[in-house]
C-alpha cells in the first residue's frame, strides 16, 4: 500500500467543493493509512476549473475526463457530477483500475447501476457511493442502537425530505429540473438519500406504492456555465418545460415486516434542507432532523413509569462515531464533516481492500426502489421489488 494516494476529481461546483474539503481535512483529523494528494481537477470550462483548482489546492487541471481517468498517476477518481455522467465515467475508471468515490444518486437507471457494479467487481476496485448522511455521528450512533436491540422490533419508518428552493415560478430551469440530466426530481435527488437511510436503519424494501405531481410546468432558461449555486440566473425571456416531478410520496413495506413512508418535495415553503426520520419500535422510538444534525430524540419504554418521554441526546461524545476525532464534548460539527468522515473511511477501505458502505451494490438497491416508485405512480398500483 502506498503512503500517498493521488486523487483526480471531475466536477468543480457544489459537490466539487464539498469533496475537496473532505480530501483536505481527513488526514488532519483522522489516523488514515495513506495521505490523499489533490492531484488533478477536471472540468469542461478551463478558466473556471483552473480557478477552482487554485482555490482548493489541486495541483493540475484537465478539461477531458477521459484523459484524467487514463492517467497512470491517478489512484482514485472522484465523480462529483450530475448523475447522467456517472455511468460512462465510472465504467472507464474501473476498467483503468481506479478506485471510485462517486456522488449520489448512483445512476440514471438500475440497468446502469448493475453494469457499474459488475465492472467494478470484475476489476477489483473499491467503489463508494456518497450518501454522506450515514456518517453524521448521530445517525451512525442510531444504527448502533438499532443493532443492539434498544428499539426492539421496528414497526414504523417515517421520513420526509423537504426543500423550498423552486417555489418561485421565476426560478430558472437548472439541470435538476431536466429529465435528460437528472432522470427525475425529488424522487431521485432527495429520496435517494432517504431510501439509503431506510436501508441502513431498517432493512431492504419489498413493495412500493407511490404518487408524484408537478406544480410549475415551465421555467426561465438558466445559465449554469460558471455558477456554483443552485440559484443560477435566468437570462432572456425564453422559457422551457420542466420535465421532472416536483413532489413524490411513497408508502413501502420492508422485508422484515415494518412499514414506512417517504415524502420528497422542493415546494415545502420555509424548509431549506429539512430531512427528518422517525423510527418506532417495540421498546422505544427515535426522531432525527438533519437541520439539527448533532442531536436526536430517544424514547425508551425501559424508563421508569411516570418519567417516560422523549429526551434529547447530543451526539458529540467520544462514544458517538467520528465525534471523538473533532472537538471536546458539546462542540458541534456541521454538514461538511460527513464528507471528511466518508473520505477517512474510504481511504481505510482502499488500504485494507474491504468494501466501503454504501457502495454500488447499495446504490443498485436504491435505484430499484426509486424506479419502483416511478412505476407505481405511473401505473397506479403497488410494485414489488
């Protein structure tokens, strides 16, 4: 195992910045077996990717992802791009023997996901899908509580992922609102996170019943060339059709008998990145809100009668996964830290030759659920996975 691993990142906007911070911070706070080297950043628009590289400390710049992937000095390919670009790049990277750190959602279809998984497995590369919310200390600790039986048998999962950034009808038609790039709306972008958390905390999903809807049919044309923000500026007076749904609802049954619900929307006025889930079991319950990511609420039937109630647990103690690598107890961390945790775990997995979860196999399962949701909504019936 080399003591340094050269990273090549493709994409330089929102996720490019979040991933870059993770690669930079991980060796400063975690004892990892190899140091990540920010070797090369790649993007189509040379002036913008060069500015990105200079700011974040990437040594070199490429404008052709195929050239980056084939470079012999690159050990890891970081795909920080919209999902329509994941498939081709991941296949090429795996065939070149590169380990892959890929942003979510994994792909446009489950068929693509199947092939991505097979090619990675055939070439013996580590593949990781960045559903980073698993790696907040609170969520990682909740998993421990579930595994230890503290909640008993899980009966109910209730999850909502709510945002409001496209409520304004004059908000431009960004790539997230185009089916050719995004495949679907919040069913893909938001529910992919929600389904991953459900798989992580409850188990595999067996059946799906779903409905979707749209609220605004057309939007102004957007200029996304250089913007790193979702609020790309509309230009001119032209409008184009929105080709994805604006909101999605799913009701599911898990293989272990639990039932669950998912709400995903970008029209929840006042909600910015409001991901919440509730777990209800035979011995207790847990509530979590990503906007308050350093804490969760826990109810236990083992508490003394007359004193039972939801209590808040601050997940900043050394006993909480990852938390002990940061600050003294009570000193909170933020959204960006989960990316650091992902990088640290990924490098450990590459060094040990062991899987890093969630991986492309998990991504395939997520795709199957999301596709079943769209199929159910279109057909008006329950779909079995």
